[in-house]
C-alpha cells in the first residue's frame, strides 16, 4: 500500500497539513452531517468530531480507500452515532424490525430546515423534501444524501458505506419510491 504524502505528513504531526485537510473537507463534512441530522449545531458538533477522529486515527489509515472516502465514512458514522445517542433516552431511536426491514430512525424533522446548498427560490420545497428524507430508513437516507445532495457517485457511496454498488442502487430505488409516496401524500393533503 502506498500512503499519500498528505497522510504521511499528518502522521508526522504536520499541523499545516492538518489545517489544509480541514480546509479542503470542512464544507463537505458539514454539509453531509447537516443533510443527515438536519440541525446546524449538531452538524457542527459532528464535523468537529470527524476531524478529531481523523487526527486520532490517521496512524491506522491503511490507504485502502481514498482520503475523501475515509473522511466521508467517518462523517456518516459520527452522524449516525449522534442520531442514536440523541434518541437513546427518548422513545425515538433505531427500530430493528423483526421482519428484516432496514433500521429506521424516527427523527422529528424540522419542516423549516434549509440546507445551505439549496438555492433561495427552492428553500420551501427543499424543506418539504428534507422532512421526507428524514423519514427514510437510515441506509436509504445516507445513500440518498450522499448521492443527490453531495453529488457522489454510487461507486463512491459504496466505498463509504462499505457495501456493493448493487446494494446502493437498490437503496436508491427504494428511497425514491418511498419519497415519491411520502411527497405525493404531502401534496395530496395540502392541495385540499
């Protein structure tokens, strides 16, 4: 395995290299966490946790994936940990179905949530969309956010989520179907 010069510098404790890495990935990490959590302060907390984890675990990075995949993977893991922790003491949380369905986090979505990557004229519709996204099972939500909001390819998402590309395709199909149903229900109820 060939280790990138950036990783080598980070392992040597090069603070400038770490600052450059943070500058390069800060927005992507924050936006991914924000898309999953839909809460700006929590996304900021997760982003800080991500970079602390990168700093702490750089010695264990084996270079089996790209730096960006590794950072996205940590971001998704930290965001999902935050969801589980935030809801552990409540009646919300991760529900594992006895019938083999995916985990689903019951997150009370903020219908006024706005993602910074959405253009101003689309903010109201994006708030409705993100409310529906929050109702997706965790794996579907993660794949959807990474693909549609962050613009990653299905191959990149497969590397981040550590599952096959065909599994990502399946998650995306199911996410679109569920969102279509959720959004059609929303629009039917609001047109009356």
